[in-house]
């Protein structure tokens, strides 16, 4: 294979201690998270990438320069166990330089820094309409794969058997099975030192690389259903991941809780009702949907705001579309849990007229409350202070 003489890198490192399930993450690179555009607070970012249209874009073009350029995104994850990692790219374009190739590596190092771990390497050494798809551990002959967008890369590892698989899906929107290398054994001892990394390489003069990262997920395969974070507890972290997964849509099948092959608001409802034993609208996840939840979400100030995709479960996005709107209130009141106390076996289901009247009352009450809160003069007049 040709040399990777010059590299432009985008790398994510993840380290796993030796206990418990892998701590799951779901990063959608949407650019509206409170941590510099990321949802996850633990990224260490040394990257020139930019958030564009709901993706994280890495672009580098080499002219006559042979100087390496690097972009890094780094984080630490607790736990160690079986996992599945998925990286979906909305677009990937690579052009090799003179006597070199460009490529993308998506990999987990499971032993020491000197071992390659398990993963995927794509390069552009083949004709213009194909890439080479390598298993980075077994390093058997590469499989030719078609160049298409979007595309998905998958790594799955079973810590008990040490078996792993890698797969390339050239169109995750269809029902055609991904292209896979044969299941292989990871023979080195699995140590406490582990890394996850993504590397994008533009090799040599006049090489170029362009990648739009759509989402990245690392999910434990040995945790309870709905425990996406892998911490052994069903809590707001898991439900927040569930709502963001619904917005993304094409995500790991672990989020398809009701088994209908779609990740949507029905899976949110399943998590809340069947796993969380609560109601849609229970923003603080205390087991009830009541006025304290409405105060919480309206105080967040995101109801019908101008920022698209910025809301999460505890700020009012209950249907998973990324925003807090009247649709979320309708979704919650249709669940018929408002001021009903903790969920029980026998439920009173309100008539539709009652739901509509309640919804109008809530929107009117809290909408006016938000206006008074944001305008001091209105707040003063409401108490006769003028």
C-alpha cells in the first residue's frame, strides 16, 4: 500500500477503566450544545473543524505543502465491556497526493498504545468509484466498497469472547445489509488502557479531505434496556439521549425500544411509560407530571424560541424533534398524566375536551408568566407596582 506521507488528522481518544459497562455517549455534532456546540461536556477540543448544518465539518486541502496538520477531539469514558460504536458521515471525499493515498481510520485500541486494536480503515487507492475497506486488526485483503453519501461505519466488540466485527454501510437509509469483514478474534490481552480514535488523513502534495460528521455513538451492549449511559440507572441522562436519538432518526437499533424498526416519539413514550414508569411531561423525572414540571420547562425559556434544535427533555422537548413547542404539550397531555400522581395500574383517561381546555390554560398561564419574567415593567404592573 502507498505511503501516507503527509497527514491531516481528526482524532477522538476514549479511555476505558477496568470496571462496569462502557459509559455510552451520543454526540450529534448539532452545534447548539452548551459545551462549545457539543452536547457532551467532556470533549477536549483542539480542532479547526466547524459546525455546519447539523454536522461537524473537517476540510483540508494541500497545495504544494507537505506540512502535517492535525485536528483532535478527545474524551475519557468510564467503564469497560462489550460495545458497539457507530460513526455516520453525511459526506466524505478524499483525494490522494502524488504517490500517496488519503484515508479515514475509525478504531478502538484495546490493549497497549503499540497495538492497533480493532477498527476500520478506508482509503482511495482504488478507482474513482470505489474505496478500499480494511479490517485494521486482522488486516486481511481489503474489500472494495462503493463511494456514496451518507455512509456509516460500525465496530462491535464482545469483551467475553474477544470477538469483533467491522462493517461499512454505504447507504444507511436503505434495508440492504452492510458490507462486513468476517468476524475475527482479538488475540492480544485486553488491558485497562484503551483508546477510541478517528483519524482523517490527506496524504502528500495536492491531497485533500472533506468529512461531514453527522453523529457518533458508543453504546454498551451489556447494560439494561434503556440504560444508554451504562451507569446501571435509568435517569435523565438516558432519556436525554433517547430524545436526541429520536431527532437524529437513523441511529443504533438499541434506541428502537418498541421494536418497530423506527426510532421515533413512540420509543420515547416506551422509555417513559414502560421503563421509567412515569408520564410524558415528567421533566424532572420524579415519577409525576405536575405543575413543577411546567415551571421547570417554561423557566428554561425555550418555548417557541428562535433557536432550532436546542431543547432537550428537561427544557421541554418531549417528542424528540429538538424544540419545545405546543406539539410537546399536546403529546404530554394526550398521555393523560397531568396531576394524576405516580403512575399506577388503573388510570383515569380524560376526555379530549378536557385535554384541550387544560392545554389552552397551560399555554396561556405560562406564556404570560414568561412574558412577565422577561419584561420587568409587566412584572411590576401585574403586582400593582406602578
